[in-house]
């Protein structure tokens, strides 16, 4: 038990330090030195995926990125000291990232959606009060959540989107909020108002003609000084269909170890290792038994904390891995956003 707790603390210490040095401090420098609100990750992706950028712009982006990361290194001793005290000595729980599904409705039907939206014949919205209760139970058991990701389906379809956003904005334990959208819908005035918060960041996918409102939304976001990042037809990785692979225990162990998609995802009050596990179970492809019920729980905050940490750093393959190609050689790049009806 003690050994396990030390392992969790070490993992949290490393991830909190890395995030501070690679994102929080560089983003702060970019925001205040260059007025750039979109952050260092957006810069990195724009360099990686937009090779056609004009040279001048490319050089400027590179300069800002290197400058902000370089400045960040200066803060290394302070960052190490801060998290050593908080996490290693005081035992505070700093979780890096958790996703919350608001709805299984989506405005697109991508045939390779890794979150399995293409399999929902009867999509549904999740009750907002239960989402807030679940988040409250989670936050009562931890000290800090670096990033809360709101997603669907398409979160902008969700009727109580603003209510959830307001809850996240007001809760000081949530340090940043990322919203994943496919850019099909125009952002309403009410949404824009709720998005005007320093800790919010929109992650918008651009699937060309299908993402009709991307350029309009980008213009509004720029004008309103809301941080966003537009994924410009970045390739996806194929996780395969929902047939059982019948892998051996050793193969599943190796796959789980290599998998980079353990996003820790909440669906219908339960915290799962990844969206494949949550949605695959919800769609009854299999019955995933590795999860933490954050809604119907009688555990007190200390007991729940232990369960959350155990799930968060779970190190054995789960049921869902045998219905998934992530972490294997089968998981290859594919074009993004191809629709079910397309040949
Ligand atoms: S837009 Fe996103 S959530 Fe919707 S089907 Fe496509 S990949 Fe899945
Ligand atoms: S099912 Fe397993 S391999 Fe697939 S994303 Fe989840 S943890 Fe990774």
C-alpha cells in the first residue's frame, strides 16, 4: 500500500513538473510577452502539420516557441520545489487530465471515430446535474485537476453546455478546461460569453468542407481573445473495429503498456481508463469491469481518492484492449474525419 502510494506520488510529481515546464509557464510567457493566447502546443502542432506555412511565419512561430520554452527552464528549481513540497511531502493529489462525456450526439458520423460515436443508433444527452455531482465528488477527493476535457460526441450540441462550463470556470481545483469540437456549429453569443475565461481552451478540428463554421468560429474566437487551437486535417490513428481480437495475456500486456490513449474518461458517472472502455461497455460490446463509480458511491472522500488513484495509474490490460488496436502495429495513420456514407 505504502509502496503503491509512493509510486502514484512520483507519477504525479513528474507529470505536474512536466506540464508546468512544457505548457503552463511557456503559455504564460507567450500570453504576456507576445499576446499569443493559443499556447505552445498549438505552435508545435502548426509547425508539425502545416508544412506549407510561409517561411517568415514559420520562423516567427519557431522563435516564440523556443523563447518561451527556454524561459521556462529558468523556473525549473521553483517548479521542482513547489511540487516536491505539495505532492511528495504533503501528499496532495494532482491529477493531470480527465475527460467528461456530455453527450453521445454528434453532428458528424466519422467511420473511424475512436470514441465509437458511429455505433450509437440512439444517442443521448447526459443529465447536467449528474455530471456536476460526479465532478463535485471527484474534486472533493483530489486537490487539483490540471485539465478537464469536455467532449461528446459534439459538446456544442449539448443543451446544458454553458451550465457545465460555468461550473468548471468557478471551481478553483480545475486549472484548465479544454473543449473538443468539430467546428460544424456556429458558436452562439451565450457560448462566447461563457468561453471568455482564461482557463478555457477550444480544440477545434477542421475536417475541410464538413467543418463548415471553422473559419467563422476562428474569427470570432480571435476577436474575443479566446484561446483556441485548430487541428488542420491532422491524421488519425486507426484503432480498428469492434470485433474481439482474442489476443494472449502477454500480447494484451504489451499492448496496454504501449498504448498512448489512456485518457481517463467519465461516462454516465463512471470513471474509466479510456473512451474505448467507457463507450464499448455502454454499447454492450463487452462489460468493462475496471472503473470507479463516482455517482452511486457510499465511499467517503479518502476512500474515493484511493479508488481514483488506483484507476488512474492502473497498470494491467483491461477488457476493452481486446477490442482495440491502440498500442499495436495495427494502429496506423489514416485520413481524419471520413464519414460513414463515403466510399
Ligand atoms: S466529429 Fe469527433 S466525436 Fe463526432 S463522430 Fe467524428 S470523431 Fe467522433
Ligand atoms: S482499450 Fe486498451 S489499448 Fe485501447 S485505448 Fe483503451 S487502454 Fe488503450
